[in-house]
C-alpha cells in the first residue's frame, strides 16, 4: 500500500451528512459470494493459469468465480468438452470444464465456482462443420459474426447467405445428460472433486431470448410452458444427484426481460403475469405438487445503458429503493393494468421479488437473491469504484447472496480487495441522512471486537463533510485507521495485497463520534477495534485468523474443534509492540477442515505438492479455540515452519522462520 497524507477536517455546524451506526442493531451475515466475478480462469490444459495469476486472485480476495461462459454454456457438452459459440457463426470450440474445476480446487481452496446446466435440449457434437472464418476474412469481427453459418452455411456467390444445418454440429441433450456431470465430478470413480466447492449451479442462461441468441435451435422463441417443464425436470434430477445443490435461476438477460418472455407478458389463469412473477408462481406450484425444492437463488442479469456519471453512481438504488425513479425504467412499465403505464419509473426489482416469493412460495421460502452478470457504461474508474462499492454495500445490507459482474473495469479490483479483505462478516445498521450523496455500510466481527464502516461519497466534484456517531461499540483506542480509494487513474492500480492504490491514514474517535471530510467520488474504510492491549492471545488469534484467511497464506477456522486436534502455543515478546508465536514440537499429522471463508484438505508428507520448489504441508495449531495452519518448508533435517510476527496494534504480519 502507499502511505499518503490526507486532510481530515472537522465538520462545521451545517453538516453535509450525518451517519448513525449501531453495533447492536441489524445483525445479518454477509455472503462471501458477493465478492465474485466471471471468466477468470483457463479451460485450456495447454494454457494453464500462471502462478502469479492465481496469487493475484488470492490477493484480491475473490470468493466466487462463475466460469461457465454465459451464452457459451447453453450448448456445452461436458462429455466431449465442446461448446457452440452463438456469437461466432455457431462454430464449435473446445472447452475443458474438468480441467478448470480441478485446477481451481488445487489452487484456490475455499473459493466457490459456479457452473451451468444445459436446458435447451441440444449440445455441441463436432468441430468438423465449423464455418471457415479464417478463409472468409482472416477471422476478423464484423456485424455478421452471429450468422448461422456453422453446419455448411455461408455467403452465396450472388449475394445473400445460406443457413447452416445445426444437426451436423449439435446432438440431442437431455436433462439426464446435463445433470450427469455431477456424478462425473463428485463420484470417487470420476474426478473425485470436493462438491463443497461447486454448490451453486445456474439453470442455463437467458432463456427468454433464445429465439434470438440460439436461433439455430429455436428459430422462434419456445413457449414459456416448455421451458418451465424442462427446468423442473433438470432441477429434480440435479437435486436427486446432489441434495445440497443450490439451484440458481432463471437468469433473465436485462431489465426488459425481467418482465417479458418473448417480448410480452404471459397470459395465464385469466390474467397477465410479468415473466419473473410467472416463474416464481410456477416454482411454488410445482414445489407443492412434487415436494422437491426447485430454486435456491433467484438470479438476474443487468446491463444498464446510463452514461451520465450522476446516474451511474445511483444504480445501486434500482434493487430495493422504492422511492427511486430509475431513468432506464422500461420493462417495469408492463406492470400497468393495461399492459403499459409510462408513469411507472420505480424498479425496486429485488423488493418486488421478495413480495412475489412470499406470495407464491410462503414466508419461509428461504430463496435468496443474486446477480450473476452486470456491466455498466463509462470509463471513469472513480465513478466505477463508487458504483461497485455502493452495490456491494446495499447487497450486504439486504442479504443478497451472489454478485459476479461480467464486465470488469478499472477501479473494481481495488474495491473488491477493500471489501473482501477489510469488511467484517456481520452487517450492522448504518444510516445516512443524505443517502443520495453519502452512504455508510457497517460490519462487525463475530466477537464484536472489530468494526468496519465503509463510507461512499457520490458527490461528483465536491468534498463532503460527515459526522459519524457510533452507538454500542466501546472502542478502546481514540485513534482508528483509515483506508481510502480516491482520484484513481485510468490505468489499473491494483497489483497485489501490498501494492495497490489504498491510501492509509488515521483519524480521531472521541465520545463515540468522528468527523471526516470525504473527497468526491471516494470510498473510505474506517477500521475500529475494541481490544485490551494486554489481551495478547486474543489479539494474535484474531489477527492471524483475519489476515491469513484474507492473504490465503493458509486457512483458518474460528469454530471449536475436537480437543485431539488442538495444540498449545506460547507467546513470547517480539519487540516493543509485537508478539510472536512459539510453536512446541508437534507431529506433522494433518487434519482437514473447512468453513464458509476458507477450506483445505490436510496433506501428509507423501501427499505434499510442490509450489516453487518447496514442499507444502499443513499443521493445525490452536489459539484460544481458533485454528491456524502453518506451512511446512523443509522436511529434511529440522522441521522448519513459517510462523507469524503479529504487530498487535497495527495488525502487520510478516513471516518468521523457526526451527522446531
């Protein structure tokens, strides 16, 4: 991180924003799968992800990776490892999901990876009938790349074109075929992957526009009843094969499609339904009839067209804010009694969903919310950072489970790193009297000893003075740390956990109140703590737990475990302000464990893997009920481990070799 001086100004009598935080109110677990993205890994065994790229993802704090490829997942054949590309003549190309899934578990244990089932009824079968795009125009993009020219199609000599024959490059693909990948991946006689890393599965992708995107299979959009029938069949088979699966659907493409199937409302039961309302109703009816759970996460895509920065920084209000007039409101107007009401401008789509879920599935439905694709306009990284931070904050406040943006712009790595590394796991109540300009998103640690408040200033060009009042958090220090993102350049600044654009400073906290001046288009994290300076054991345990899990140096676990797995540690002085861990000799037997944030499988010496020429193995030790893994470096001679030097007040961590 770079350390810079920042100006902290006392607010005057006319404050721009008043922030109220209460550490006892609004407790809600924050899903780690908000910290996600699409298309990050390699599915080509000949081009594996480099070691530095895996480390980059660890440093950034990614917790969820959606890797199915969007539209390219719809006709994926996991047996032949082929998919048909709708945006490139429907040509068929190789994609190895097996390789990608295996490499993820080997390199990012504890990170969730999302894949997709195929519901369209067809899958790629052969590359033989690909259109010769190289011979046509040296594989250059042009407006006709979505022509259906695979399967013997192409331009005609006298003008016009010939449609390809999809039966030459596609094959029938049933619900049984689609869900059999679960057996292939998780069965000991298959790949033997850990199913805990692949819990979430998309129910295909954007089916309400298949008549446009996959018109080689459906020249006309299929009836909604046909899609629902296939959805139910695939969902039931998936649940039978993997009872703990989380089914994520129906994955509509954009705001218009949230409300329309084949560009229209759906007529049924003597009335008209919006597409998502009809889907939710159908899920409820079929679940009652079958007794099988068919939906776990209600999921959508969103690609707003707003280009004005003032509109982009307010996009987070589309989801729940029932007072916000969205400039891009369009499909929502179909909710009018006549089928179109131009006066409807308030989306609050997730709030609407919750009403429909309660209505059609009952108040204890347990269905959560997700956005597995989103992309915004514009190229100002500070506008992007403010939008992304606002969205993460609102989603944490409201209990959204998944967020994996599709488009990735400068500023997003910085925000992801800030939230994933420094936010606490439990959301608490924070309010602002100027929500349109400044928002506060607050969280606490499970033991309520650490508090993070992330402040987002959406003012485009002016500083904003804020007064922060914190209730029911007796901070033991009058000074707290600040981490800030502002004035980001147009080139990428995030390189690693240590090299990024975070600006560090401190601020005074007195009588539960703090006054700050926030730069325009900025994101500021305020880090509070409630630690006794002589509570050395807990300090070290918390720092190890928090920082190691974030850094992915090793995995940590905050739950109690069997006494047989615990080992004592002693704390010895390490300079004026620090403590080091002195580990007693313990046998190098290993114990695997997992929890929501990190997971690992213990390796014995014979199972150790090589990373950079060093054997890697794990030994479990306990710190007041906390678990840490220490990395074995050299099996020859004295057993050596990395241990940690924890600077108690600054939470600085460095590796310190120690021979046992």
